[in-house]
C-alpha cells in the first residue's frame, strides 16, 4: 500500500457502509441529535452506575445514536415517495413555531433507529460486484 492510501480506503469503506444516497456530511450532521440523548443517558448512568437498567438504556442510546442518520434517511425516503419536497418546505415544518414538529420527527427517528436503519441498509447497500 502506498502512503496516504489508507484515507482513500477508509472513504471507500464508509461509502459502502453508508450507502449510495448518504454522504459523510449528512451522517455527521444528523448524528448530533442522537449525541444529545447519549450525553443525557451517560450522565444519568454516571449518577448510579450500579443500575443494570441504566446501563442497558445507555447501550441502546449509543446504538440508536449511531443508526439515527440511517433511520432519518429511511423516513425521508418513504415520506418523499408519497409527498413532494415542496410539502416539507411549508411554514409548519420550517417556521420556528414548527420546531416542535421537527423535534418530534427526530425523537421518532431516534426511537425507531434500530429497525429503520436495518430497513435502510437492506434496501440501499449494494452488494459488491464479483
């Protein structure tokens, strides 16, 4: 391997894992809401680390955080099959008063991240050509 080719290889692997439609910038931009949940869960676990239920919740939130961008992409793909982009650019979704709708959308994606991410991965990750 040539020096510097490790970075190129990492980008190729990440693109294969993230799927054709998802970019690294999309992934990292949409992982932030999940990181907030992880921080809150980690803080709660640190308060009483002997509690097994809190450890289970922490593990769930970490996995959901990593899969949340896939879940969001899956929900967006499904929603855009039945609506158009202009519908999602209405005031109810873009206005600051509509921020509660956006928060509910992120909570929905975070809670259903594990099953929706697997649905996204099943339908969007292409098998390598032999």
